[in-house]
C-alpha cells in the first residue's frame, strides 16, 4: 500500500511540475488575475499540446 501511495504522489507531482519546469506555465509573482490567468493558461496549453502530440498520427 505504501508503494501505491508513493507512485500516486510522484504522478501528481509530475503532473504539476512538468509545465512549470518546461517553462510554459510561469509561476505567478503576485495574486493578480493576470498572473494567475497566465499560469493556468500555460498549464492548460502545455497539457493540450502534450496530449495532441501524443495522440496525433504520424
């Protein structure tokens, strides 16, 4: 059971950290609407591009 919990934590961490580390979701400098929108937009854009390229046929 502990292994499953560790795997779940790692998958969740990768889900959130990959867009940040790639640079498409910049961390917000303050809690303004524009900064939060840029972060969420970059996060969504990263995963849409990743899923599109993963499921597109060559």
